[in-house]
C-alpha cells in the first residue's frame, strides 16, 4: 500500500491546485458596469472637408444590463446653416436614425438593447456636416448614456448640461463631453 500512496495523493494535490487557481481567476474577473462604460467606451472622430464621422464601440456588455436610449450631441455655432446628419447602427438590417437640429447644434438618439442575442447601440457611426470654417476646438461632442427604461429626453441642449427625461426624476445616466479636436488628437496618437 505504501508504494501506491503517491498514486493516490497526486490527484488530490492536482484537484486542490485546480480549485485554488479557479477561485483566484474568478476573483480577478473585472465586473463591467454601465458606470464603468463612461471611462472605457472607445470613441474616434475623423473630419474630411466639412464632414464629421464619429464612431463608438463598447469594449464589452455591461453586467447590469443594456436597455434604454443613448444620445449624442454635436454642439457648434451656426447650427441653422447645416443639414442634419444621421446615426447608423451596423446590424443585420442596418438601422439609421436622423438627428434633430436645435439652437446650439444637433442631437441624435438611438436605442441600446439586446434583440435576439444581438447588441443594438453598442457600436455605431455618426455622420454630420459641420459649418464651413468651423474651429474644431469650438465643436463639442457629448454622449449621454442611459441603461433603464425612461421617458424621452427633452431635446433642448446639445451639451446635455441639465438633462430632463419628461417627469422622471431618477433616470440612471452619465454624460461625457469632449472637444472634436481632442477626439481627433486621440486617434492620431
């Protein structure tokens, strides 16, 4: 029996090592929430002539769910002088959403949800014509992300400084604002 002791103890040691390393791996797993998405979302911008192409992509799906409406505001002077652009969500049946012109720019809204195991709104592209001779430091891109069902946003400000969702008081959301020149500089670096 003594000769076979090593044959019995090795599988036990191996099972303990596997269990401990599995627990270590699970504790290292980073939980990705909607709040964390604000820092991790990948946004790129490109301007050719007077046309802005803005793209975004989420690094992964948030663990606390994905349901709501997201908004992108492009704030600039002379908003009345440009055509309103569109948001394109690359799905099997491509979805296109036209923006809304307001006093200080253009606001776009699009859904964020899961439909038949396909994420809608987690990546997309925005195309918008900018006013002629616009200073890229003066153009602000603002994203407003929500992850709960809510009333529609009152579209009053492309910077979303005080977003109001109808009569709702506690809509979970975050707002991220960047200048267009910052987004273009990040892409080049």
